[in-house]
C-alpha cells in the first residue's frame, strides 16, 4: 500500500506480468508473441483477452490459467480473469498484409541458434537512413564472392527492402513453399521480403509479425553452404536488430556511416546497440567519403572526411575503408548490377574492403566494446 492508499492497477503492470508466461506455439512470451488483445479493469480485477488460433485452443488451456495467475500478481491487481478468443479482425489488422506463412514457423528457439549451413553471420548496420548501407551491403557481398567466398545476402529491411532491385532479381519466381530457396545473382544467394510480398505493397506490421518474418528468412531458407551471410539491417536500433540477435548467432557487425558529425552521432548509437547485444564490431566503413570530379579529378569532401575512421580508432575497431560518392555506383544499383561486378576504381575499393573484412574474420580482429 502506498502513501495515498491502494496502488491503482495499470495495463503496463499487467503486460509486464504476462511477459512471464510463454506462448506454447512460437516460444515467445505472450506479449512479444502478440497474443494480448485487450487489458481492462473492473475495479481491482484485471480482465485480459488473449487472441489465439481456434485450432490450437487445447494447447492454450494451461496458458490461460498461467496467465490468470501472472496477471493477478501485477501491482494493484487483486484478481484476474483471462479469456481466449480467435485472432482479432481490427481495422488495422485488416489493412496490414499478413506475414508470409508457408505452413507456420517452427517453435522459436529460446536462445540464438546457428543457421544451417552458414559459417558466419555478418550484420551490416547504421544508426540512420540515407548513408548507403544497402548499397554497401550488396557490393560487399558481391566483392566477397569475387574473392572466392560462398556468400549469401539477406535483406532484413522489412519495411523498405531494396536488394531485389539492387541485385537484379525483382523478376525472380515468387516463393510459395518452405523451405525458401534464394535466387542467385553475381555469385551471391539473395533472400528478401521483397521476394515474398507483391511489388509496391506496404508492409504494416508490429513486432511479433516482424519476428515471424525474420525467423522464416533466417531459418526456413535453404542457404546451402555459406562462408558468410551478410544481413542488411534497416536503419536505427529497433525490432529487427533485436530479433536478429535473438534468432541467430551473429559473428559480428559492420557499421556504415557518412563522415559528418550528425551521421556519426547516429553511428555511435548503432555501436552502442551492438555492444548491448554483445555483438563484436568487425569494422567501420565510411561511405560518401569524398567526391571526385570525373572531368578534372579534383577531390572534394562534401560531407567532411575521416570521421568514421576516427570513430573506429576510438573504439579500437578495424577501419575497413572509405568509399567515395560516385554516380556510377548509384546508377549500377538502380540498374540491378552492383558496381563491384565491374572493372573500375570503385569496384576495386569494394574488393579491398572485402579482403580487409575477410582478413579480420580470419585473424579474429573483431572488437568487443567496453561497457
């Protein structure tokens, strides 16, 4: 009891208590699994509705009792009633396309699991959008394949998948069954949500739906035998990044940034995120590092220069290289043929970065940041 009488029960308190109850089908807690449809109160009694698949109602009977016990233990709650209902059909749910479902996802592992056939998982992240992370991911994958590695590229940018366009596989046959079979382009096996939903379809999903989709892309995909799987993460530090750390054994991360201070502020957030996820830093790449005039060869530093290299030095991580701002790189990506495929100075830069990353992996030069 507080200073001013009984503590008032809250939805947040009940949800926190329900996180202690595991969903028996996908292995997440009830909140993370998206089962909690509604929480209301009748005085100090919590009224909870769980949305479940009616075909699996028998499996959820014990869960209902556990959920009642958990909800009743929330601060300010004296009793609880939990009812099971079919999945809701709210307007937002109807407006959002459902995740690809090819027979359901196997029970989610409680701890990160290796991906069958994949030796290393390399996350490519950035703190903000617009720094060319997806372009770097595609060209890095192609360059590593050119160095003789067996490479896969997973486009984990659920809301804005761009790799089908960049890798020239937009017209690949649609995936209709499990396991997913990634098409190959330029020696790289590629999988993306963009190959599973209609072109131009907006993806309006919450966390549990993102997690389900990412699980299928990781563990329900026939990657074959790979030396490395490059995972092109969305910008920021959100659900997909956290889900990747929960679902896969990530070898390390590469952080992409442009040189200016504003971008580096966000890059530091990405570095801090990977630190919290206990993911080693394999290196940093400075994109749009300079602009070289094609007519006269003059080099201009439009966004500054050397910021990512200084940041890498500050945390003791390898600096993998600087990539100039280049029109042909953008045009090649739009045309579905990464610049790393060509015989050019820009392609040579990506090959050099790929060799540096391969050397870092071989020599174990990844850095774990201090807390």
